[in-house]
């Protein structure tokens, strides 16, 4: 089996030998054993299921958290002549059926899906007709509430697998992650209910990463420090920031300093994000400023510098992000610009993402009351409607977190979000509008042209309801620019613009006036998040070897660093000259 695996490794992937941990994990899977693989970012985790997929006779189903990256991963496999596909919400029903037919007939060896799709009962029935040889759970830390990036849908993976197998012998499961503490590892095993799994931990130490922390006073100090650092380090660079506003501010400052920087965050259109991502990967942009929306699944081996403008909220998040650097094995620098105010940002996020028992109850009763008023179980409810029925005004993050908890309790189902629908009405005929708007007002003109082309909007009094996210993609204009332009056109009474109602469709699954919500569990979850933040801050201010600090956190073997690492500012006992 090993000989065949090595042959595939060389033939399809161009490597002559396995990286640490790969061979053991692959042999475990080939022997039909459930397997847990904890490997650092860049260690080649994907090969642990891709190689067995090509050896086994059936289909390998890969559960991946990010729909946006599935196509990139599949395209990469296809370019290596590996028959792979994905099924997600970007496809229409005809495309989905065609791919299911191809899976049944043996056309594909690897299928990528999101965990949400795996829990769909119709899709489960479809998979029953397919010869599945392996289930691979990528980014498996998402299954644990004690890990970062927790996804409730991940907790439904094992029940769904059992339904697919329906009494038949279950194929082996491999769960892979780069960021699992001993606690999270045990939770992965528990949630997936795997049978006495083989566990492979290849180590968290990255010998080529230089770890540096600079204590800073304010944002101006951080910008000056970044500008200085960028002038001294060549090669591709990533700057992580906590908020979209921070990203935009950093990019503006760097561009004013004639630095070739570009920003990336969730406020951009899908097309803009794709162009920026590809531009960075292809070397068009040398410095990428981004939120944590960028990173998972990105494969660029020669990133020489990672800067954290804000302290991350946990060691897990920090380790995953610095793991983007130096995948080619060459020396790379990871710099954290720490200020005490960074903590407040994360405390805000933690408070928003961890609602109280009372918050959750009030949101549920608000939904239930509207459903009873409308005498139906599926309703559209806005965020403002929910807020109106709460004791204290809450921000949108709290509302969203409450909805997530209610879904976890199987009380509601969140349907497709159409809360970004806006209404636009023309006050003049299209041609009249074009004559009244200055030729220099390019955004206004581009917006009107797109409204006519995509929506047929051209007559006075005509109105259209449209999804803002979809319209962003069609117009190739980012959301903020569209909203500003709509407001301007509305101000001059060229159009009537009704902003989006922030809300979504919700189906009531259970009507219960006495909710069984564990307030102690909610408090414990919040305290754990705060504890992770405390540890992250300890890392920023510690005098301990920074590599040892990270290894200790993940429960790794400290013997790998017997003296000092020689690759962090604390071990060098001097400020690194950057």
C-alpha cells in the first residue's frame, strides 16, 4: 500500500517523499481505521485524504467549511488530472443532478460539500446511492465549541453519516486540523464518535518563523511601524486587522506612502474578492491587508511577512494566520503590533457572540409572537422587529448569535437570508436621468446602466426589488459605494430608494413557551472565550520563549526547544532590527 501511495504522490503531486505525519495518517486510512490528524498549516493535510481517495474504489466525501474555496480546491485537483467536483449553493438543480449522476457512475473520485448540505435529508438520500469509501472532515476544529470558528452544522456530521450508511458498514473517517488543543482534540473524537481512532500529531513548531512582538501606543504608532517594516522586508506580505474599517484605513495610509497595498474583507463583492485574491497569489499585489476573511485554504508558499495590526482573539487564530508564512521552508517574520486597546475590540466581539439566556428567550418569543400573528410557521422578521421586543437594545451581532443558539436547540431553522433586498424606483425615465447626471459622476451612471441592463429599470414610476449582494456581483461595484450612490441619487430625487430590511426568513420548528436553555453552559462558553483572550494577551507580554509558549498551549512536546529557539525576540534578548 505504501508503494502505491508513494507512486501517486510523485505522479500527481510531484513530491518524492512524504512530510512528517502524512505517511502514518495515509496508512491508517488505507487500513480502514478512523484517523485524527493534527498537523501545522502547510504540512500537506489534504494529501492525507486525496491519496487514499485515488487508491480506494469509491468516492471520498470531503466536508469543508468554506464554499468560496471549494471551486479553487477542485480546480487545483482537476489541473492535476484528478477527477473531483463540488456540490454547493452556487449550482442550479440541473448542475447538481448532473454531478450526482456522475458520482453514481464513477466519474468523480472526490466530492467537496459544506456541512450544511450534508444534513439535508434529500442530499442524504442521494448519497445512499453512491459508493463512498472515505469521509474527510477538513478544519475539524470547527466541530468543537471550545475551538475557534465553531460551526453548529459540524456537530451534525456524524448523525448524517449514520443516516447515509443506513446499517451498512461505515467507511473510515479522517478529521484534520492545524489548531487543536488537547481539549479540542478530545471534543472532535467525542462529536464524531469515531472508533478508537489513530491519532497523529506532527508538531506545532515552525523552525523558520521569526516571532516578534512590538508594543505600540496607538494607531498612528502602528502605521509608522508597519511602513518601516515593509521597507525592510522583500517578498509577499499579509497584514491582518480586526475590522473592515481598520483594513481600509491601513490601505489608505500605505497607498499614500506609495506602497503597493490592497485591501480584502467581506464588504467587497465576490468578484472583487476573487480578483484581489488572484492578484495577490499571482504577484500583482505585494502587500495584502485583510480581516480573517482571508486565509483559510490559501496556498502561497513564499509569504515572507505576516503582520498583525491588532492582537487576535486566541492563540489558535494567531497560529493559523501566521501559518500562512514561509510554507516554502525559508525564513519568514511574524510580527504582532500589540496595544492594550486591542483587548477591547475582542471583548466587544465576545459579548456579542455570547448572548445571555434572557437574550435568547426574548429573541425566540419575538419570533414566536410574529408567527402566531401571521398564523404561519415561516416568517420574515427584521432585526429591528426583534430588537423592539427586547428589554435592552442589542446590536446585530447579539441577535445573530441568539438565532444561532435557537437553531442549535432545533427550535428554528434559518432560511436563505434575503434581508439585503432593497427597493429602487425611478422618478424619471432612464434617458432623462442620463441627461441630468454629470458625465463625471461615473458611479451614478454605472449604477443606472446596470439597473437597466440587469433589472429592466427604465421608466418613470417603475420600481424593482433586488438583492444587494447579487447586485454587487453583477455591477462589480462594492456594497459601500452602491449604498452611497443610491443615497446621493435619492437626495437629488432622481430615484426613490428604500434601504434593506436587516432580517431573514425563519421557520419555527417547535413552539415551546418554556425553553430548556442552560444558562451556566452559556456563561462557561463566554468565560472560555475570555480565557483564550487572556492567554493571547499573555503571549503578547510574556518574557518566555514565544515558540515554547505556543507549543505549551497546544500540549506539544517542549523537548523540541531545549534551550532558546533563536527565532523570537525574547530568546534573542534584544529588539530585532526592523
